[in-house]
């Protein structure tokens, strides 16, 4: 009932088809509906989230703050938004972390920029989740976790949906990891083919390896003023293969915002343990 009252107050101009609020709008209005709905039996109800902006469900709500160690003497903080997504396995974790997240080291945002940014957490269990940095004016439109632990999160600028990002983790799918590694890391293409998982490499406009596990790139997608900027992470040992990536489509005028998001991803490319 309380959630319904809040929706009526916030969307008086469009009562029949309320849209998803951006994190910035939630921060301004102080929306604190953290736990989602529940049925009469007490079971948590996971809404059918999608990209339809006519959905009344909120896929991310403010649930605290994320502290950033700016220097040895200074700690800043930005809003933390908890994502409620689709879980296709038997276990559905709470969308809230079980404890306060640790202070993030090595991420410095100018004081004048702090009001622009938010941290977004897709909780994955009792001690881990997926942590992303994005402008508060963006909204989460998709968040899914597969039975094999694969994860996909999509966000977009609420004022311009063409500006959007996609994060993915292939989870325990070894073949998927091999195929993606062979596509995004040319030195692994032959290995992936030998495993029987030849992929179709994207067309890179530019590409640079930051270290043995991480590459950053710009795709040649022939999309006018918009470019696809991205980064990909790999890890391989005899018993494990991991691949994650973050791709952001945006105009060149937004390149500083893009690089801030990619730099954060490069520090936390896989599940964030807290």
C-alpha cells in the first residue's frame, strides 16, 4: 500500500503508465522502498523487469552509501542503489547487502563531480555482488542472473536511451568464456578454436591491453556520432575460466564519463566480495 501511495504522488501526470525513475530522481525524492513487494504468503515477489519504460516497478532503489577513500585523509561518499533483478536459479538473494560495503580504495572522483555519480549493486549472495558506477541520471532497465551464474546488467541515460551500457559475466559457462576470450583477446583466438569455441571477433577501431587480464577498446560500429567504448577481463587456469565485459555506447562528448565508468570496472571487473 505504501509503495502504491508513493507511485501516485510521484507520477500524477501519468497515472496509468508510470515510468521507471532514474537514480537521480530517486535521490531527490528520497524514495526508500528497498525490499520490493511480497505476497500474502511472505514470499518475495520478483517483478518481471524489462526495457519497457511503462513498467511501474523500480529495478533499483537507494539503499545506503558507498564510501570512497579519496586520499589518506579524505573519504567521500556517493549514493548506493540496490538492484532487484531476475534470478533464474532456485536461490533468490535479497537485493540488499548483508553488511555495509567496505570503503573503496583507489577510486578518486573530483568533489565537484560527486553529485553526478551513483554506485549500483546487484547482490549475488551472502558476501558478494556486482558493483557498477554510473551517473545518477541513468536507470537500470535489465538485470538478470542465469542458472550458471551468468550476469547481465543494462543501464541507459534516462534522457537519451541511445546512451547506454551493458555489463556481462558469462559465469560458469566454460565454452562461453573460451569463445569470448578468443573474440576479445587476439592472442587467445587460436586456443579458443582448438577448444571448439571459435567466435566472431568484433571490429576494433582501437584496442590496448592494460595488463595480462584486461583490455580496453573502441569498436568500429559505424554508428555516426556514437561510439562503443568498452573493456574486457579474462582469467584462465586449469580449473577455471572467467570472462566479463563492459560496453558503453555514447557520443564523443561523453568520453570523460565513459572513461570514469570503465576505470571503475577495471578495478572491480568480477563479483565484488564484501
